[in-house]
């Protein structure tokens, strides 16, 4: 299964933030969209970073409530691992496991075209296992 197949099922809408967005605004958007991370886009619409609830929580100890007024650019992860629509879900699973990341932006031609979460990967793997099981059952009963 390819990443494009996952996006076809889940959609390609991505919630994004600008680097100057405050952490307070970020948290409101995460809650509104019921998501765990947002892609941060630079002025030219390229991926500048990614910021998650985990990024916020890890910095709360150091900065307390003042963190809410920080810019997303101050806490985002700048080294973003991405994938393309033609990449396989299996290769993305390896990337997510090795790098211990839960959200991967999908980029094509330098443009953000979607995002895949660990939950999306698990759903696609379960779907594939169910399809395989159905095929095996059909083979056994027909044969």
C-alpha cells in the first residue's frame, strides 16, 4: 500500500501554522481540530517544521505559563522527516519506528499534500490484514 492510498481514504487536508503563531493559538487549533500536531509552513509554503502537543508539554517545565506566549518557531521541531505519495506504508512504518515520530508530512514537488499519523499507518495495516484474511478464507472455502 502506498501513502497516496492512505491519503485517498483519510483526505489530504492539513492543519498548518505559521512560525509566528503563539503556543496559545496552537493549542486552541489542536483542540478545535482534535489533532496532535501541526505542520509549520514558511512564507513560501515550504515545510519549516512540525509542532506537537509533546513539544509543548516538554517545555512547560522550563517556562511555565509564559510558554503560551512563545512563538511556535521557538518550540517546533525543525528537522522534519517527510515522505512522498508514492512511498510505501511499510517504509513509512520503518521511518516512524526508527526516528520515534508520530506524524510525517507528505510532500510532493516541494509542496505539502498531506500528513500521515501513526494511527493512519496502524489503520492501513489492519485493513491490509483483514483483506488478506478474507482472501485466504475465500481460497479455502472455494478450494
